[in-house]
């Protein structure tokens, strides 16, 4: 950990790191396919739904998800782009929360590049189906709680 | 399912039930101790943290959590009471999201009644420690995705 990171503001007694924490967060996320993605609705409620991480191998601070273009998730992030994706490890005590801002990426090339055959279970005609939206969430902060310790990172 | 429930609005192709779904949701939650609780921060970010359900045996539409009175969760729900608690089963494909409104319950009797010895790991002097807050989240909606089907309920 860099000296700069050590000097960052503390919250709840845990030292806050910066973007140098991304490889460590990526290591935590590597084995977890499904997260719960929470967003704000227009009715004031906060909603969440399970989302596949699409076998993302090396997390670099941005997460990518496919979603129905006419569904509630896409409608919500158009109004309120702030979201949090939460992850839980299968095999040990490890929880990660990644807060960020979601953006719709309307780019056929990007959709094809990130497409995986197992997504056909949900979207049989994709990636070229206009009913399928691609979302990118750029992390602004992350926090984790594991059997090897807790941490948080400011990723802005 | 009642006829009235069948006639409720549909979202995303899933039939919406009402409060008659509470026993079914309780059955899903029974085996899951830890959820991720997501709330809105003043900075616009959405945050989440793992929270213990305190061995809640029979969920009746309200969830109870203990939290540090001076921590970020309590500060956030004072500003924005809307929250979502997300649950994942250990042993099968089952995810549940319970949206609701959080309220601080400043009642020593209620704290003592809901206290469990294992909470001393986090709060050694509780339940009578003023540094420990008790939160009740009254569900307004729930949604679930399981290997036996998906569903949603309007719990207002």
C-alpha cells in the first residue's frame, strides 16, 4: 500500500485505498459470476436483481452487463445512474460491494465483443437484437469484508 | 394464489402477488443469515454492506438489524430510508431482493428482545450500549429468482 493511500480519509475505522486496490478487488471478484445489482426506482424504492458478470476475467474498474432494453433496470439507470453491485464468494467468507455509475453502451461492436453463448438462455437473438442493452458500470467506490480482512477503496 | 393477485399489474412478464406472498418469502429467507443491505448516500452513490438477519426465524414483512449508531448505514437511512436487502441461498439457485423503508427503533426493550449473544462479536457492550442502533425495515416489495421459478410481490 502506498503512503498516499494510508493517508486517505478513514470511514468506520477501515483505511481507504485508491485505484491501486483494483487488482485486489479483481482477485476477489474473479470466482464470482452472479451479483445483485441495486438501483433506484422512480417510486423512491431501491430495487435489486441478480446479474451475470459474463465471466469477466480481469476486472479493471468497469463491469459489463446485458439486460432487456425495455426492462426495469434499464429504465431505472436512465433516471438514476447510481448503482451498487454486490458479490458473495461461494466457498469462503467474502463479500464485495462495488458502487458506481451505469451507462448504456449502444454500440453493436461492443455488444458482439462481450457476448457469450450462455447469454442465449436469456436473449436468444442477441447480441444483434435491439431488445438487448449493454450496460457499463464504472466503479466509484468499493468495499469488501473477507476472512482475510476488510477494506475500502475510493475509485473515482 | 388468489384471483385478486392474478389480476395485479405485471412487470417484466412475472405475475405480481400481494402480502399473501409473505409466508413463501419467509420460507426462502429462513435459511439465509447474511444479506447485503443497499442504501443511498448523500454523495449520490448507492452503498451496500453485509448484515446479519439475527437468526430471524419467521419473517413477517419486517426485518430487524443492529448497526453502529454513528456508522454510515444509520446516517444514510436517516436521509434516505429506502433500502433493499438481497439474499442468496447457500445450497441452491435462489436469490431474493426485499425493498423497503428503514426506521430507527430507539427502544431499549425492543433491543433487548431482539438481542442475540453472537452479536457481541460486533457490539461487546450491547444491547444497552447507546452506540448500537436497532433498525426495522418494513418491506414494500420483494422479488425472487429460484430454481423453482421467479416471482414478485407488492407488500405495501
